[in-house]
C-alpha cells in the first residue's frame, strides 16, 4: 500500500502462477523471497537481484499433518521470516496475533509458533537484517487505522439504525458484519438480554431493500448495503421509496466494471446510476465520503436526512475506501446529539387535526407530514401508494393537482 511508483526492493513470491512476473518486478539489487521447495527454472534466474530461497512447503509438510493448516500457516511463516529480514520487532507481531484472535486462545499459540518458524529459519539461513529494513517511528499522533466499511457500520449504529435487510455482495458485506458486531456489544438489553435490533438476510437484493423499506415505513431507522449489481436490482424499489416518500438509507460500496465486473477491484462505477436511480424524474440524494471518518460521519447523518426528507439517502463509498485500511482522523460523537425524526405526527396531533393528507405540502417546503401505521385507530396513513397520487394518496393521472392546505 505504501509503494505507488517504481519497482519494489523486496517481493514475496507467494503465487506460483505469477512467479515469472514477480521476479521481473524486482528492481536491480533487490530481493525475492520465494518457496524453494521446488527448484526455480534457470530461465527465470536474474543475476542482478538476490534470491532468498525458503522451502516453506517442505517446512509446512514437516510441521503440520492437516492439509488446510499447511496452506493457512504458509502466510504466517512468511511474516515471521520478514520480521527477521526487515528487523521488525517480533513482540509487535505476537501482540497483533493476540489481538486478532482475542477470545480464541486456541488459535493464538499455533499462529505465534508459525511466526517463530519463519523468524528462526530466516535468522539461520540469511544475513539478517537486509540492507532495507523497517524503522520504528512515531508519526501517527491520535490518528487511527481503520477501513471505511467498519466506519460505516459503526456510523449506522450511532445514526440509530435498528433494522437491516441484507444480501451479501463483495465489497459491501463487511458493512453489515461490522454493524452486527457493534450491535452485539451495544444493542443488547442488559435487563433481559434481548436484541434491540434486527438483521434479516434476504434471498436476494430485491428482498433486502424491500425489508429496509418496510422498516422505514413503520418508523424504524433501516438500511441495506450493496454494490453495483445490487443497485441494478434495487432500482425499482428505490423509485418506490422516492415516489412514496419513505425514509431509507442505502450504502453502496462500489466495485469495478459492468455486470458482475471485477468484485475485488475498485471504481466509482455507480455515480450516475445512483444519482438518477429508478425511472422518470427521480433525483436521489448522494453522500460521498472521502475518508473513513467521513464514512462514519456521513453514515450516521444519512438517517437524520432520510427521516427529515422522507426519501432514500445513498452513501457512496468504494472498495478501496471500504475494505482497505486507511490512516484516519479519530471518530467523534456529541452525546447531546438530538436525532432529527422529521415531520412525524403522533396520535394527539391527529386527534386535533381537522384534515390529514399524506402528501399535503402544508409548510411549502416540499416535505409533507407523515404518520406511522397504527398511530391512531382511524386517522393517519396505514398504507402507501407507489403510483401517481394526489395529496390524499388517492390515485390520479392529473399532472397538476390543486394544493389543499391541511391545518391543525
């Protein structure tokens, strides 16, 4: 992630299919760490680079009987070797393993052992450290390392989200996974252990956004997350939420290419699709964060905007922002924040009202008053309409409808 231009000084050749390309990528005088369990063809050898052969497959066959472990621990052994080669503080790696597998103690010791295997082999077989090495520095200040999907998931928690309709798709899946993990810590009723949230994994993207819309219609702060192909399938429902004026938050972690494209590559591929999502004259509200902190801030803010404007709010991130680790300013939250629930009438408001129309623009600001289903036994909106309607949600084909002011 740190190297943007030029040839690398050290390459770890982990993929047999790309070994020739890996060797050619090393700058003259640089180093290639590779699996020497099989001899490299002579045609691949370059005199101007240094080959560091490590029989990692043989090591794994000797140390592990389980084929799955032989594959999994290869990467960890490489990291241990790099610690010796680059003079990385070995204790830092051990601490990282302990943090990564916190609560799964049976995994900590095997991973540290794999680190030690690589570290000890490199120290015995190579001249360590290499002329290139890692220097400990303290230039971070109060900034944090975090990915955008984690930030978005946490932002949804702080934004008050309680309902998720979800269908997994790379690279947005971890938004919901992180949201779920934070809810498990923060949204469990301490009195009875009940969950104060609902995450419904649907059978497809259409159902996922339908679930989120149902939550929004019933007064919950609800959202879904997807990527480009999911946006294509959700377009009609986005139009329904737009036309029926239902609060909804959609987080789009964009990926590359048309159709299913390249799920593991990044691109801002859905900007126009989302800006004019659905058919006809819709213009959707997009929030476009540029940092993980903005992913947190915008995701939290999206729910206030959805309730205030009674419309879908689409948070537009991408794979690079969402799944890669970035150095970010720390997140902040004002505990005095008052959630903006928008123009929602309660039972007393309806009882006092002489007239109510779901789509009456009383204040002239383009946002009408709404009610939650069941607020009053016989007043308010119990259903919505996705076809063209007048101020009272009755079907009409008239292009211009006379406004009628509702008064309380």
